[in-house]
C-alpha cells in the first residue's frame, strides 16, 4: 500500500472514529490532517508542522472571510435587540388568516429572522421562544410546534445575507452577490415546503376546542404592526442593495449591517451599552470556531488534493454512470448523508472541491451548484444525529428530542422534495442573478 492510500485511510478512519466518539469536528479534522500530512511528506515533523501551519493560515487569510465575524456580530445584536417579536407580529399579519395561521406565522417569521440574523440556530431560539407559548395556547401539541420551528429555521441560511454562501464563495471562487441573489428562490422553496406540511397536518395536532390566539386585526393595526417590523427588514434591503449597486462589497456590507443593528437596538431601546461586551465575546467565540473549522479544513483539502482524492471520486462516479441526472442524485444523496453528521462550514470546505469538477463537466453552473450544496447542508442542521438546530429547538420547547423527531419526519420529506425541485429546475436559482446580469 502506497503512502497516499495510507493517508486516505488515516483520514477516513480518523474522521469516522472521532465523530463516533463525540470529539469536536474541528479537532477531528485537524488531528487527522496533521497525521496524514506527516505520512505524505516523509515523516519529517518539522516539515509537517510548517506545511500544516501554512495551510491553516492560507485557509483563513482571506478578505472575503471578514464578512463572517461581522454578520455573526450583527446577528448577535439582532438577538438582543428585540427583533424577533416584531417580525413574528408582522408575519402573522401576512399569513395569520390561513388555516393553521399561527404555525404558518412561525415559518414566515423564521425565514425573515434567519435572513436578518444569518443563523438558523439563532432563529430557532429567538422565534421559537416567542412562538412556542403562543402555539401551545392556541391548542397545538408542543412536539409538533417544536417540529415546525425546527424545520423552518434553516430557511434563513438560503435567504441572503448568508454566511454559508460566503464560505461556498471562498471555495468555488464565485460571486458572493450572485450567490446571495441565487439563494432567494431556494429559500422560498424551503419555506413553502414546510408550509405545505403545516397546511396538511395542522388539524390533527390541535385541540379542536382551542381558540386562545385567534387573529383579530383592524386594517390600521395591521399597518402599524408591519410598520414596526420595517426597520428590521430594511437591513436586508441595505445590505443587498448596497452590494448590487456597487456602493460597497459583500464584506463591507457586513460592517454596515453591524452599524445598522447597533442603531436599531438603541432606537428600540432594547440594547444597552453594558450589553455590548457580552455580545462581542459571544460573537468572538463563534467566529473563532468558524475560523478554526475553515483553517483545519484547508489543511484537509491539501491532503485530499495531494492524494488526488477528488480525481479518484470523480472517476468513480463517472465510471458508474454518465447520466447527468443520476450523477446529481448521487451527489445530493452523499451531501445529505454528510450533512447529518457534519456542520455546513467544514462540509462545504471539504466536499465542494471534490464535486465541483464533476458537476462542471456535466454542465451545471457553479452558482446553481452552490444553492444545491447550501440547501442540502441546511437540511443537515435539522437532521439527527448531530443536527444542532434540532437540539436547540427541542431545548427551547423544553422537550426530549425523540417526540420532536417523530413530528419532524413529514417536514424532512417535504424539504428533501424541495431540494430536488431546486436541483432539477435551475431557473429557481439562476433567474434572479441572470436578470441582474450577474452570471
């Protein structure tokens, strides 16, 4: 067995064992990468150390990545700034009169809050804490309500601005602005997929006699409610509008988002100066985790490129079938499986370089592929056994994980169907960036 085969075996066994033992994914990737580089480069400790350090530094030495800590900080300011309640009220005005209107409100509010905060976990926590008691008062079972909240939270990972698209842009050298615009359609598909299940199942999960939260709104009150949420939603307009107009870059837009969130928090009087140190520490902690994942994943990518893993996997898939439809199905199934045990950031950094050449060979646009990848890995954050949004949603609802999973299954099926709609109808992703001449 040659050294490249040994290095690949070390990576495979190390990652599987590490994840099975519950070791943090960044540690698993880092340790296995160091050992594999040690094997590949001739068992020289000094050379291994220098190459590993160089790859980690190269991975995080990117101006584009500066957008991530800024958007994380903006999301933290939004969470503390009382934004969720305003967005929930506005969402209820829009969809509250539909059958199962309060559950539909949860979906729309998660989509809006996820877009302005950029984080599915923050959305599940913030919106879930507001909507959970309301849904329970309205007679819905807690496990089903928690499942609605969990299933809809990742929609904001697709609707811009999105940190996940920034990571994909770094790996694929594609336009962040084009990716942001491409994510709108798939984000809407995600939300509609969840709403379809809500429409079909809400009656069986609600006490027939419960009428604790019926929507009673005058036209004037509806306008007032929506108006209260406009300043929060305006952040999306400012960020995306500034990027599209060329007034500032995607990275600069993240800094603008921070300033705007600070402004909103102080205007709403929900943010105080003494809150800022805690918010900054939380944002720094989250950023450090993301950057560590990016760095060690860069080292892992070096190992895989050195060992020609992308070429080998490409040859294997193309050897099985040359049918573009089957190739896309195989890749999406692999990505969905990977997403169940790996966070989106390292998963994108590891698997996009492997599959991008294959999809390019069958004529898939890299922007379209980006929406497929982000959609698939977004599904992973709500899928057991590792889905962090699933655990957060269950904790916010004060439930064990098992009853939430049972209620979540129909939503997952609908979300998976939505993924293949996005995969096989490229215009869902490409229509808006194409109309804006960004492709």
